[in-house]
C-alpha cells in the first residue's frame, strides 16, 4: 500500500511540473516583450514621456544654467506694517498666553505675557507689532487702544 501511495504522489508531482512548464511556455508565447527596445521611454522637449526617440537633426535651444533655481526659492522679506490693530481673541492669564486676531486680515497671532505692555483680557482692542518666533509670527509690544 505504501508503494502505491508513492507512485501516486510521484505521478501527481510530475503532472504539476508539466503543468507549470506548459504555463511558462504559454506566457512566453503570449508576452508582448520584445526586449529592451519595447521597454525604452524618452522624454520630449516639453517634459512628456514618449515612445519615440528624439530627432537628432532638430535644433536645440540653449539653456542658461544660471537661471535654473534648485530647491526652495530665495526668501524675499516683505515689509510689514509696523503697527497693527486687532482684538484679543483668546487669553489665558493663568498660563500667560493668548491669541490676537488682526482686524484687516483676520490672521491670528500668538501673544505671550512677556510681549504685553498693558494688561489685556478677551475682547480687548489692541495695537501690536509682529516678530518671527520659533513657531511663526508672534505679537509683541501689545498695548490697549
């Protein structure tokens, strides 16, 4: 009985190998391969990917490499109004910080108790200046209007 099972297992393994070989041959016959030429892609003058190689006779426009900017463009400091007017949107006196909402742009600025000239509470109309802090623009020299 053990010999019969061995023969059956061997027959089954042989059939699986033949099936695998047949599928491999079928894939080869149906593939649209064609080698390296079918896999090549080219980039045209507009930056689009195409399957046709570039025309070597076409006149190329020279590019000035010094005009190409790599990375982030240089920052240009925009002059800001020295004095801004706004309203205290939120202020936690126990923690010593809050936010001021500017009237003209509706932009919110962080304010710390160290940047206050006068005592403020929520809803107070204030005049302030802004400075760059660690996490963005901060309101400083804040006084009541």
